[in-house]
C-alpha cells in the first residue's frame, strides 16, 4: 500500500512524502524481515528517494487469509520521492519471485 501524505520542499526540490506498508510471510525470522526492509530502502535510495522513517509493526493477524497465511510481519516506510522515481514493486525480476512449486 502506498499513500501520498503531503509535499515537502527538500533542498529546493518538491518531493512528495509517501507511506509504504509491506507484508512479509509469518514464517520469516525477524532478521529476515529487517533484511527485506533494508533491501527496500536500498532500492528506494538507488532510485532517488529517501527513507525518512522505518517502523516495524511486528507479527499481526491479517483481516483475511492471503495465500493461506493468517498472520504477517508488517513494515512501514515513510519515503520522500517523486512519483516517477518510485519503483514498480510488481515488476520484480523473476529470480526474486517465490515459486509455489516444490
């Protein structure tokens, strides 16, 4: 979920402030969730954005099942970025997508 909060004038550039919340599977360890947050931060900074704040909301129950999961780790990132600079999270390389076939 990405939600635009407000605009900020940072260093003479108007940049929008966004909240990005992502969910990680419940079977991941906290260290793995932190690594995912660091990876997302790196992707955003490489694309010209800046992560202002990272909040780890912990393991929470989902309102409904997602891929047979009832719980997930929630992580929220506050991001300063221009809209066209935000990466398309759904267009990940095939090597990073999880496969359901075993």
